[in-house]
C-alpha cells in the first residue's frame, strides 16, 4: 500500500541481481560418494543442481571458477526463473563471461559485465556490445542446431514450444494509445522461444529511439513512488538505509558515495567519467500487467530493485581478506572495488579452463558455509589431488526450464529424485513444497536465500521470514543441517530419509496439493488493485512507462512480489 511516506516496496516485482553473496555450489552439495570418485575417460561423477530464482548466474560462475579445486565433476545446472527477461540476461551475461580472451580482454569483459549487470545507464561501448550480442542470440534461439553448435553449454529444450496457434499481436511503428490496445487474453500461451527471441530483438534495437525505454525518467518515477513525501530528503533516507540497515546487517564495505549515486541514478559501478553513462540499459526492461477500465494491459518499464542495489552479490565478501581490512574503523576498499576484483578473478579462472595451471601449493578445499568467506569442516582435499585434470567448456550445461514448471517437474520421471542440490531464492520461497522435494535425491541438500539484505524489512520481519522458511522446508520433507554454521544469509537443510513411509507421505501430499503455503498465504489480490510498488495505468502513462503489446509481455504472467 502506498502511504505519504512512500510505498515501502523498494525491491519491486522483478529481480535483476541477487541479494546474497555468490556461492560455490559444490560446497553446498553432498560430498561425492567414494564409489563414484573414479574418474576415467568414460565415467565422470555428475552434479545436478536445480536453482529457482538465482537471476544473475553468480552462483554458477562462482562454482565454475572454483571447479579446479575439487575432484572433476560434470555440472548440470537447471535454472527456473519467473520471467523470460531474466533467462535472456542469464544467456547474455554467460556468453560474455565465456567470451574467448583473444576476442575480448579480461579488463574489458569485467567492466562490460559490471555495467550490463548492475547499471541502469551504459557507456556507448557496453551498449554496442549488448546490441551485437542480442542480435546474435535473437538469430540463434529459433535455430536449435546452430545454437548447440555455437553455445554448447546452453540448453533451451525445456522451454515451451507449443502455443495456441494464433499469431502474436505486433505493434505499429508508433505505439498506440491505451484505448487502441487489444485486450490481453486471460491465459496467454505465447511460445516461450518466440518471446525470448522478442526480448533479444528489443535489446538489439528493434525499436529505435531513447523514448522507447527512457530509463532515467523511469528510475526517477519509481523513486518518487517509493519514497513519497520523503523524496526531497532522499539523500538522508539513503544514508539511513545504508548505515542503519545494510551496514548493521554485514555490508559495511558499501560506501556512502556509491550507494547515494546508485539510489539517485541507477549507476552502481562508475568505472569511467560520469558523463559517459547515458545509454539506457535495455536488459533491465520488463513488462507487467496493469488494469485499465476493467481490462488487463501490458506495460513496459523498470520494475526492479531501487532499495538495496547490486553490491551484495560480489561486493561484500572476498577470498583476499586484505580487501576487507579497515583503517580508523573505515573499510579501505568500497563494494565497487571488491566487486570488480572478484568478478575479474572469476573470469580469470574460467578463462584458464583446459590450460596449464601454476602450482597452488597445499591449499586445502573445504566445504564452506558462505561463498567468499572462510571455509568450514567437511570434505578436504589438497590442491594437488583436486587439480589432476582441469575442467573444460564441455564440463557443464545450463538448462533453462519453463517458467511455470516448478509444480510439475515431479511428474516427469527424469526429474524425480534427480537433484543433489536445490537452491531457492527468497523471492521464490512460496514454491517450496513436496512437489520440489520429490525432485531432490535422498540425502540431497536445500539452500534457501534469506531476506537479510531487503532494507524494507524490519528485524522482526526478517525473523518471521526465516521461521517461515523453516516451516516450509520441514513441510516439504527437509530437516535442518545440524553441522551447518549459523548464517543470517542462507538457511540450509537436507532431505530426510527415503523410507517407503516417507515416499508415500510425499506422494500423498503432492497428489492432494496440500501445500503448507496454501493454508497461510493471503488470497490473490483483485487484478484491478495495484500490486505493491506498481503504478496505476494513469500513473504509468504520466511517468513515461510504455504500454506495449501482449506479445511483448514476455513474462507471460503477472509478476509476483519478492516477499
């Protein structure tokens, strides 16, 4: 609900970056069974991971960068998002991370990644990269053979390919008025591949002119709606949120200057002169459904985070502890500095795949609790043992699942009891139930992202959220990991026994649809009412949010709020 003090929903309804540090998923998963550690030319142990709402690929990149420190495994990452724009960003950012060093240098790759991933405005070179790469991907998506040849690590086979047979509505060159828009079907069934191609074509500049996506105006509109009467005191509000919330919750390295700049302009990583950032970042555009005169219409705008920022994912922890040192109680490095260092190191490790590595001494690999922090007890191996053979580009595959498949995966035998690790982001916790648990292997682990860095939540709400996660996990058949170190960022569980009684109970729960969330969640709101953080159609038109055709609302469904 919007009050004079603002909407209180700064995270928005679409997630573009994670709210937790990057994890090494091998450290989160069960140890490799001794009888499966035999690594020959024909047999390599596999790690199957299902990720719900990971949004930016940080966990995948962290896992791949540290793969050489573990015994060889083949990774199968199954990624499920709630909108196709997030899938498109995954593909764009991964293709950038895996770009051949001969074609794009390490520094250029790092800087381009940071801008495209975390900035609302881009420099001209980064914008040119987005256009070129989006145009390439738009041509590859409808051609599976060429896609498999050029991007062998990517699989889109699980995306929906069947629609209702109708042709999607296409806008004219001049965007029609609200009244001229055809009504949105109650159950749109546009092909997900076609919608994904449409996203890339929009990024590639299929619609010309800055007014197609006026990012600065959209950002300011969201900020005004979020802050309400506090807008004129936004710098004070920014300092309060940073010092009294983010700093108190463990993100002390975020500097006041960089946080203020991001809150004001959407530019988190200013790697060049500020005047160089002027091209709207179209990869942050998304659609959502609004109600207009009793009908649901689609609007394009910026519906993402304007409260926390992209600093948490790579910028508050580091393997190199010198980056976290303080002088006179003040951090020496900013979150932007640490983010740039960490991403550079990730890309350096990924680029070294299949190439000789320098000896790394007696560094020991341990099962850690948090991504870039100190390791804890568990599986230990010397670096010499772990690096007998470096990983190659064929060592992993990223499978993108259909947007609404979370509740139906267990119906397919290929997914039943398959995954050793299930990761659930805080915005997808409502999907955690017996259906997903049926896809986790006996003894498999569950890692849930908590809402620690959502600045709109008070301490008592954070505790209630953590308790709710525990209830959902136990209701789905998981138990807390007793050996896991207490963490305010992640909750960790393992799948309890796999007895016949457990299987029967899980099957009955799945078949009856007796989800714990269904008994406690509020009823779905009236479509005519505003969602938190959203503007009405009239506000949207006045603020410059663009109403688009149903075929371009690529999410295909009304977005859910994160918490």
